[in-house]
C-alpha cells in the first residue's frame, strides 16, 4: 500500500483541528475525495499568474509593507524566516482577506533540532538510538514553532554521511541506512503529529539525494553514486519517511554523476513520484535551481526553470525563477500549464492538510506561554542525557562521588559557552535560557566548583597553563570541556583537520601532568579525531552539541544522577586519513588480518603483493571507536543468543532470542543491536548491516530474556539484475552492544 499525503488526509475526517495554543475555532478537513474536489475548485478559479505565485517562496525581510502588494496579488505562496507571530498574522491577513482567492501562506523555518527549546543536534539525537525520545523532541519543536505561526520545517535531514569532514554531518543521523530510516520516521511523526491538528508542522525530508557523499567532504560538491548505491544506501531513509507521511521534500545542492538534483527527473519523478507515489510538495534548496546555471546544466535562468519544472519541482526557494519566467515559458509552448497545475495541486494539498484555510492565525498571547515550557525543558534534558556517549572510564572515575569530592576544577573553552552548546541551526535558541555545564555543576556541587577557563575559545593558541595547572593541583578532580564551537560545524563549515584545534590538546596534557584525575567532556558537531587525547584523561564523555539543557544533562551524568546510554551513530576515526571508514563496508578480496604496522616493518630489499591485505601501514584497519559503541557505569552481558530455526523462506520472519544481564551496580539502559551479513550475493555485500535495535532498561543485577522479530524481507537488496529481492543463500547474524562484537549465528534463506 502506498502511504501518501492524500491518504493521510483520511485521518482528518474524524480529527479535530484545534487552534494553536488552545482555544479558537474548531474545524475539520473532509475525506480524501472531498479534499481533492476542493483543490480542483480552487485551481479552476486561479489565473496563470496566481498559480505561479503559489510556486514562489521568499525569505522575510524588512516590514510587512515591503511585500504586502505581492501578497495581495497572489505572487507569494510561502514565506520563510518570519517567526514574529504578530507579523505572521498580518501576512496571513493580507493573503486571506485582501487577495482575490484568499489562499493562506505556508510559513517556513529551519527548525532543525528544536525551536526555542533546543534539543541535541540530529547527530546527537541519533546517538540516543531511541526513536520515541526523538519523536517527542520533534513534537516539542512543532508545538513551539506552530504557536508562532511556523507550519513548515526543513527537517529531518536524511543524508547518509560517512565523511566527518563534511560540516553537515551534524544535521543528520550518521552513516547507517537503517538507523537513519528509524530516525526519519520518528521525526516525521513528531513534527506532523500522529493525529494532525493545528500544532502540526509539515516535515521536509532533505536533501534529495546523495548530498552526504559530497566529494572530499566539501559542501555543495559533486557526488558519484551509482543507481545501486542510491537504492541500497541513500534512498531507503527517504522512502521510509514518505511511508511515514512526510508532506514535503527538498532537492539537494549536489549534482550526482553530472545531473544536479533540482533537475534530476530520475530521482524526482521516476523514483519519488512514480515508484513511491509521493504527492506532497517538492521545494528547491535555497537558489539551487539558479545554481544549475553555475553547474553548467543550463544556459540561463529561464533554461533551468524549465528543466526544474520538468523534473518535478513544485516550489522555488529564493531563485525567483518561476515567478520571473514561467508565464513566458507557457506562452512560448516550452512549458505546459498542466505541469504548473500539478505543482499547485501539491502545494494546496499541504496547506489543506495543515488546516491553514480554516485556521491561518495564531493566538499571540498564548504563543508565548508554550515557549520553554517546563515539560519541554525536561524532555530536552532527558534527550541530552541519552545522547551523550561514554567513550572511556578508567577505574570508574565517573560518576563522581559528591561525598568524597571536596574540590572540582572546571576548565575549557566550552564549559560556559551557552550559544555554542546549542549547536548549528539553532536560530531561535536563546543563550539566556541555556544552562551551561558550569552553571549546572555549581548547582549540583554547591561550594565545590572552581572555574579557570584555560582557553577563551577553541582556536586560541596558548603556550603555558600555569594558572590552570595550579588550580588543578588544589582540586580532587578536573573536568575539562573541550571540542568545537557551533560555528565550526553545519552548512559550509567543513574541515580538513579533525583534531581538537588550537591548544586544547595541550591543555589536556598539562592537566594530566598535574597528577589529578582528569575528565574530558567533548562537545562537538562531528566525531573528532581524539586518539591523541585519550591518554591525557581518565574518562571521556562525548556530547554532540546538546542544546538548551546540555548543562544539567551533563551534570547529571557526571554526578551519577543519570547513567550514560548513548551509542556512536558514526564511526570514530583515529586520523582523518582514514576517511571514508564506516562499519558496513563491502568485503574486499583481501580483508585485514593483523598485518605489521609501520613501526614493526623491517627494511627489505624488495616488495611483493603476496599475503598483503587491506589496511593502513600507519593506523591499521580499525577505527578508534566502532559504530554503535558506548560504555555505561554498569555492565551488560549477552548470553544464549539464538534463532528459532536454521532456514527461512523469503516470506518468514527471523525470531531472535537473547538473555541480557545488567552485571553492574547501577540501573541502566543498553542498546541491543542486531546485525546481519549476506555471505554471497549477486553483487558484493556489506560485512555487516544493522537490521534492528532496541533500548532496554535493566535494574542492577537484573536479567531478562528478549525476543525480536525481523521480517526476512528486510534482507532484500537491489542486485545485479536491477531488482530488489531477497537472494537465497547463507547468512550470519549477531546480537551485540556494538558493530564490532558478538558471536555470529548462521542461518539460511531458501
């Protein structure tokens, strides 16, 4: 069954459309057939100019009067970046009451990981391995944003990213297709609501498609992905989001194999529309239509306008191409008005789905009440706790015992940097509402915290740390907050060096020399190369920029009021020279088998390929930390993992059982992960693929038998014949706490 925007309208027949923030007029949207009739009725009364106006999205700027006349003439279908509810109401009033047809605006904003209450960056959300928690965060974002009139967010970003040099790795769920798909579903459900109402915000799945594979990890760069790679790795999260009911989709900046996404009819029409049945709204990224001229994919703006429309684009973001050229293209016969009609249908459908025709306005006074609501802050704190990954904890340094610790030194450039802990794309987060680690630790350990910054910002170069070391010697334990500021990750913030920059590594080394216990907390927008820093700390907690409540969350983890449960959503490298390295790579003909490293190689007269395998002479073949890895204050043991039988048909489901035991002294959560390998395929298959995960809470000393079911159809892939199917043969399955451990269980598919 195809799950489309049309079919989700059926839900609305019995659902109440409540005015944002409570109160106001109650309305309903009718059945699918009735809605389509309504779309056709509106469309039949529209002039060509008014249709094209619906396809034009502009960024808010100046006062409302500066573009009021364009609104009256129906020349704007969507406005982005207006978050003042009074201005939003005035914009809507002009459209609804002063334009000829009264079609409301679709107001958009980059609400990427929270609105005012900022949650961890999406890479941190993925580290929770907890879709329910992620859905709750998206719901909070939708409630806050919709209260101020924003009804469309450009999230979630579903780009598979296997190159941490790429700044936008911060905005996605990392390197794994299955994890990305589950996060996609959660965020779509959170933004749009399980039952649509006036707090629903249209999700926009982006960037379609392959953008995360940008060559060299440089933003806006080309990609070179085969159709099989697209179908097996990069497209599945988008398909999952479409099945979850995502209402809109954004094209990407990159060209793939020479075809820019905004003009790529294969992905936008053949796959998205024809195969998946998507009937939502497709919008360009900012000026990505115009940039096809820079790509050399069109002679001028009029040329690329025609190509974008033909490929399946419905709305133009900030190129002003449709509004400037479509009328001429229709008159000349280069573009069919029917293509414009189809685009406008998709736009009107989303506006109807959101109930904008019935409730275009917001309650300005009530909108303020939901921002930073206590329940929202609590949700943000819980999510930040769950997103932090414990990578090292020698001798149980963490958690700190408040009874034994008399003096704590807090240092580092990110200990008290409220804006930076919010992370990239946090336009509406406010530093005055952000609680830093320093503030939270002072509250958790009253009278015991000294603060010496050491470095004012991450890039600062400093030769000596006499003041910090002196303070460290007076302390029982040192907590150093290092990493990268928000401005160093995100769009157009790519790096070629992933070490801790500036003198941060030198700071950790100096603190280590003080002889005191050192806890490092890394706050960053990507997995940094921290191998050289591990010897200079006793414990290391990694927090992908944790948002508004990052301080309290980290203080709770450090003190033991909460127990770490995050897992790495992306492989952590030893050195940037290992890029790209990811756990689910294809098997090579000469897999690594513990060959000699550079330091162990003796000088030889000659060289031969006999016996050699795939690895680096200077760093081996293993990463620093594998995908799915994360420690806890307690321990977890797996035993008795088994399948219900040895062989399955393609229509069966794998029934998996395992006993999980909490072997430590703390209650805690473990992310149980199931990986599968197809030993022989019509094309080379990955060494492992994540096929299931579940976060399980156990009390100290508790054991529980767990059961999971995975349809054999989940093992399907696009093979040599260009078809997606499960191929018969031998398989291995692992049940483990990360991608690098566990004992394989063999089975067959007949």
